[in-house]
């Protein structure tokens, strides 16, 4: 088994590394990485329905879609992420218990009673500290998970707090759980790196041939290309969301506006504004500017600021109209 400890906190690179290792290696691999503040979206999720876009944008939090299914999770430098990537065949290959056993054993060995719960969670005192997911590629599987070690739980809560009434879609929804940091139970006895090393030591008991492995320049170049063309793009992280309908209402002293629109593959296909607002230009002319354009904050902002909003929505500001889209 190859044991890899990522040398970067750059989220798109670390998520892209998993794709490279599952597709282009044959070895069993245990990958560890720690990310800067970020939200990792499940493959089948509607990104905008999972996050508080304003909070995420204001706080420079990365949003990256992963290859596996499941719900959205928050990462920061207090979160240890692991990936077991192995060759596998046959039935029941998605075995969350098997891959999380070393983590539970380590915790129990240091006096923390941790358990496997539900389909894919690890808990302490009924509070979730690890969520897990898997992705299969041909005869290889990537099983990865989070470990909340000393995460900013306030940022976690605020980042993953969307307006649930805005979206009508069939995308996979995240299940919100009570969560806890491991450090709450062990204090400052161990650092996050100490904890990582304990997991490595436990894994080595089962794999005598386990060795530390560093990515080559060729590996890094391949991963950098994945980052540029996929994991650091709006098209993958937002545009790859399933089809959805979105509604948003805004009420001010100038009146009320209801926005209804449909998005497919990240592209606005239809858009209508209703309400008791006033304007001297047909609102249909404003709506037409967005059809066929990306449901992307920067693009919406650019379009709104390119016209005189007051001619369509008297008494409303650019910022208020932009807010109707997100």
C-alpha cells in the first residue's frame, strides 16, 4: 500500500488527486489531505441548494464537486480527510465499515468511544464526526471520508445553510446532523498530525509492505490539468448540478418581486418576474438578457449592472435584483 500525505491545502488539487489515483494507479493507496475552508458537494447535488452563497463568497470558501455521491460537507484546516483507494471486484464492494475500522480502533484505543452509525457515519455520543462516501471506477474503488478534528463549527453551520424553500429539483439533498469535533473529547493530548500518524500505524499493522509515497512531477502535472479543466471551474462545481426550478421573493418599500426560473446544466432556460413593482420598460426585455446564460453570480451581476435597473424595477437597486437569482 502507498501512503500519500498531500503537501497542499488547495482544495481543487486535493479532490483532483483522488481522480488521478483511482484512474491511473493500480496500487492500494491511503491518501490524507487537509483543505483550506471549502464545501465539497456530492456528485448528484444542486450546489446552490446546499450552500449559503453570500456567506461562502464573502468568506472566500472554495466550493468543489467530488466524484462520489452523498451530501455536502465542510472542510477547513481542522478537518482531516482520508481516501482509501483499492482494487476490488464482486458484490458488496462499498463497505463503509471496513474502511472506517482503523479510525474507530484508534479512537477507542485512546479512550474515546466511537461507533459506526447508519449507512456511512461515525459518531461519538450520537454526534457525527465523520461522513463517508465511495466512488467506483472500473475495478477500483475510492472510499473517502472526513474527520472533524478541530473544525470551525460556526463556519460549518453558516456555510451549509441554504434557503430550502427556493429550489424544486430531484437532486440529492444533504441530511443535516448534530456534529462534534474529536478534540472535544481528547483536549490537546494529540495534534491532528498525531492523529493521522496513529491511523497510519494502525493501517500498517494490516499492510506490512505499506510505504510512504510522494507524487512525481508527472503526477502533479496531470493533477494540475484536472484542476484547470475541471475541479476549479464553474462548469463542474456549479454547472454540473441537476436540472432545477428556483423561486425567490423580495419585498421592499418599492414593492414586491417574485422571480421564477428554470436551470438546465447550469444554463438559465426560462425566467419570469411577477409582482406589484413599477417600471417604464417591458420587464420581458430584461428577462431575455439572461436566457441562455450561466446561472453564475459574476455573469448575473455583469448583466444587471449593464442596464438601468430602475427602468424595469423602479426603486430597486442592482444588489436587490441580483439577490433574486441566488
